[in-house]
C-alpha cells in the first residue's frame, strides 16, 4: 500500500497507515467473533439485552456478521457511510433496556441499558482484545509497539461510541489490567442466559454451518480465557489443544497465498483501491 494517506485520512475515521487499519482489514479476524461474543455474554446485563432485544437465537452468526459489517464500515468507509453505520448501531442501542431475569447471577431487579457506558466499554474491550489475540495467532505476532499503536487507535473507536475518555484505560498496560480485573470480578458471571446463547453460537442450526461447527467450537474454546472456557463448560484437553495449534499454523501458512477478495474485508478492499 502506498503512503499517500493524507486525503483519505481526512475523509475517513482512520487512514490506511493506522495500525487499526492493518489489523482489522484481515478477514480471518472473523474467527475472533465467537470469543468476543462469549466474553460479552459473560456479563449478565449484556446477556439479558441480547436475549430479550434481538433475533439472536434465530440467527446468531448472522447477527455477528452484521455487527462486523457495521464495524468494517466505521473503520474503512468514507465518512458519510461510516457515520451512518455508527448512528445505526447507536440507534439499536437506544432501544435496548430492561430488567435482568431473577434466575441470573445478579441481584433481583437489576436494570440493564445498552447505553450504559460501563457496558459499552466491556463490549468494546472484548472486540479490541479478541482482534489482537486472533491477529497474533492466525496472521503474525504483533510487536509490543504495534500493539500499543493498535490500542491507541482503538481509543478513537471508544470515543465514537461516546465512552468517556476518563473511563477508557489510558495505555495498553492499563487496558490489560482492566480486562484481568473484570474477569475476576463479580460483574463477569456466566449465567443460564449466557449458556443458552452460547449453545446457539457453538451449535448453529443452519445445516450449511454444521460441518464446520466442531472446529469452530475448538477454535472458540481455545481462544477464550481459561476461566470463561470453564464457566461455559467447554471441555479442553491435549487433543483439542493440538488441533487448535495445528489449525492456527495452517491458517498462518495459507493467508499469504489467498487472493485479496478472500483475505481482506470488502470495505478495506474498496478503500485501498486508490492506493494500490
């Protein structure tokens, strides 16, 4: 890619020389979807909102693809399209609020709201962390300075979703500490709703997805933090670990051979045409 990025940077939220562009342009990051979703659903308030205000059970992976489509638009499209996608996501969030079921691992009468800035931060954090984990494993390891640049870029995304700057961890080290603290806190607790939704993700109904489902389950389980893997009841052993590692190695070798339409997300391909 050429370095003529000034004009494009003026027209988009991110320019092609941004680290977030380099990472998020990779289609293989879709493999992060299962991990990110299960991490999000481990928060009872997120699980309640998804269960009660979406068609998740009917089309869980379709919901994931639509979510990623909106994020691709925000990340790569011209400003007008990116802002429209951003506003569409915010519009959906405005309709999501309610009370958590008494059966969940939360105090009776606990309210949830998708515009809750702490929930927005948790969802944002799962996407950013999952992207870095998957890029490291399936594309190539990111150097420490590249991870810091990626995280710094991600703070602009947090700002776009109106997460206050005072709430967003200032550095990558602070971000990692935030994730660790959340995972051991009482806020993250996998309840019955999260497990039911996870089953819809890991055992998809459409017949066309069933052949790949066993491998998808292994990949998702392998990517999850061990504590959440156990909380969801996802068994893990040496055989699954070996399959997971061999699959990651195979993907890393295959990626350089793939044509651009199979490797690069469509929004990034369209934006990069003027710089190739």
